[in-house]
C-alpha cells in the first residue's frame, strides 16, 4: 500500500501569496510545465492535493524515446519492442519501429521534480474567481495560471464535464505483484464492447486493466475477470476517466495542459507523452511571458493555436476509435494480420509517434533559452 504523505491537520497552514506562475496539478502535464520554467527566474508555485508522485494515475507505459529525452531513464522498469494484440480469432505480434517502456510513477515524478526549481505545496484546488485561485488552504493570486488538474478541468469557466454524458472513456486496472515478458492488449468484446484490455508488466508488478470508450459501460467486472483469466490477483486498483476529445487549451486567461485540455489520444488512450508535449509547449509560452518576449494574451493565443493545429490528428484517431468496435471480429482479425507487415508498422507507428515526437522535448531548459515553440510552430 502506498503511504500517504499529504500534509494533514496542523501541517496544513494557510496558503497565500502571489507567485508569477501558479501550476495546478503535479502529474505529467504540470511537472512538464514546471520543468520548462526552470532557471527562468520566475517565482513558480506548483500545487496538488497529493504529494508529488503519491497517487499513480495510469498504467505508466510511454515511448522510451520520451523518457530518455526527459532524462527519466532511472524510473524505467521494462522495455518492449513488440506489441501483442489478441482477438478472439488470432494473436498479432507487432514489431514496433520504436519501443515502449513501463516506469515507476513515483520515481518518474521525483526525477522530473529534480529538474524544476519551483516551490510545491499540497492543496486541493476548489475553483477560481478571475486569476484568484481558491484552495482548501486559502486563495492564491497569480498572473499566469495553468490547469493541469486532469479531466475535471476545474478552472474552466464552462462548468466542466459530467460523466457519463461527456466525451470521456473510463479505465480501471489492478496491480498484482508478478512478472511478464510481453506488452499485451486484447480487442475482445467478451471483455468490453468498445475499447480494449491490457497487461503491462513493470519488473515486479503487472498492470492489468480494461478501458471502455463508452462511458456508460462499467469496467470493474471485466477487469476482475481478465485478471482471473491471466491468473493474476485483482489487487491495488486504480482507475479514472480519460478524455477522448480536445478542448480549448486556453480560456478565460487560463492555460490548460494534459487531460484538462483533452490532450489524451483517442483510440489508444495514450496521454502521458501528450501531457509532456503540450506541457512543454505551455511552459515555453509562459517562459516567453516571463522573459518579456510576449504578453500574456499573445501567449494564451499562441498556445491555444498550437494545440488546435493538432485537432485533425486527434479527430482522425477518434474516427478509428469509433470504427474498430463496429468491425466484424473476423474482419478485425484479417486487418490486424495485414497490419503485421514491417512496412505498415513502420509507416503507421512512425506517424503515430510524430503526433507528439520526443525530439520536441529538447535539452533541459536553461536561462536565456530561445523560444523553441515559436521556432517549431
Ligand atoms: C487506468 C488508466 C491507465 C492508463 N494508462 C496509460 C498508459 O499506460 N500510458 C499513457 O500514456 N496513458 C495512460 N493513461 C492516460 C493517462 O493516465 C492520462 O492521460 C495522464 O495521466 C494525463 O496526465 P495529466 O498530468 O494531464 O493528468 P493527471 O495525471 O490526471 O494528473 C492530474 C493531477 O492533478 C491533481 N488534482 C486533481 N484534482 C485536483 C484538485 N482539485 N486539487 C489539487 N490537485 C488536483 C491530481 O492529484 C494529479 O496529480 C491511463 C489512464 C487510466 C485511467
């Protein structure tokens, strides 16, 4: 069981103050923003309801290239060059042109945090009035505010999303102790009518779960059943809603990064590298404001535009997400067989990685860094 490290009782002294940048949320997106602001000279405050790395939010598999680009190799647990896809009729072995690695969430967050020079406080963010952010430890005022709080998009003025009526998938997994050699997924309506199931080994534990693209479909029973089918224990649960549609990355003077902006990719529900990618893009815009190369309004516009230029790719993936569950199982099996070809895998997974490529990360930021986002746009 993870030990709770969040401040309790008398430790929860009132918060206040006026940092230059307030980053709400200290997971993948929030920490990527903070890393990009290192050595900028800005007074950056990061808040989260839990201590950094305390509460794992995913199966923690990401392209190895991204983990290397961010100097996070130390958190890696296992690396896979093949994706094994099971259907009721066949198993496809897809040799990928690049690898995925599973990692330890707490260690990864710790390594990212070491690259930041921000301050951190545990506080629950409750809402905002303008650029005054309300937390359970008091109000914080900041000219530059980032919502990296996940799918709830708490700082939006639009009332947020209410599952199950929102474009959200749902995911649940268990983390039994044990080992495995293969990164496996199941496209099998016996487990979930629209979605997929997975088993991701990570050295001494395996993350076994089910994701449903249809938010009305519950995933606890199939998760327990999949674990039983794999002779794994259904223990140490973690689950969440997963957005599958982009939302405006800037609104009402707030920057949104990661799941709060719907930056998780439809179909695969891969949201870690995109949280890094858009978090870095957001951090670069904030840095341009800190360095007085842009004003806040221009940075908000440019960041929103940058995010929106990816819309067609997210929409294309959403179309495939909607198509796959409608394919007759035998046609799906035949399509997967055809997709096993080296040429197809290089082409399709190459394009897939290009949606948020690891080269975007660049070197760890230093003071006086050029505005790489403007250069990349
Ligand atoms: C079961 C499951 C498995 C997944 N597996 C993978 C995977 O293997 N690979 C992959 O790429 N993606 C995976 N995803 C998707 C991925 O987890 C998300 O896309 C990713 O975590 C988004 O990162 P984020 O930083 O935007 O948000 P989050 O990781 O959700 O972080 C939000 C942060 O905000 C904090 N927070 C929330 N509300 C408040 C509040 N009111 N006050 C203060 N703090 C608050 C939280 O504590 C958290 O630290 C999975 C999702 C699920 C549900």
